[in-house]
C-alpha cells in the first residue's frame, strides 16, 4: 500500500492526511453571527408588525361594539369607565372610591344624609 494515500492499514476507510483548515476564521465567525443577529432582528420586527395588525383589528372591533351599545341607547363614557374599573383590583378600587368620596366631601360636593329627627 502506498504511503500518504489516506487509507488505513486495511485499506477500507479513507483517513485524513492533513487538516488544511482548523475551522472558520474570525471574519467568517463575525459574518455568521451578524447574519444570525439580522435574522433574529427581522423575526422580532415581523412578529411585532403582525401583533400591531392584530391589535388594530381588535381596536376596530371594540370601536364597533361601543357604536352598537350607543345605538342601543347606552352611554359609552359610562361603559368605558366601568370597563376601566373592572380591570382594577378590588382593594385598589375601594381605595380610589374612598379617596374620591373624601375629596368630594372636602369640596362640598357630597350631599349630607337626610336627618329623620
């Protein structure tokens, strides 16, 4: 068998004679990392854009619901306020209501309870 032909002793499997390259150089690594970062950035942007489209569609649907409620004689400002209040924690809501009553009382805006004496 000839020396340096790249075959092992049995002649069945090729063996590497030399390793000409030890791996990617720094420039190739940087370019690969840059490509990955660009792909990730593009994916993030595209996901955000899809979500923004969905958000706009949902906002249009909500607007339609308010218009329907208004068409049925409901006050949409009050409905919006109720929606906002229902998002709050019960304790937070009670605290805000107490402060509102306190402030209104301080400004003389709360009617005195009627005395039945």
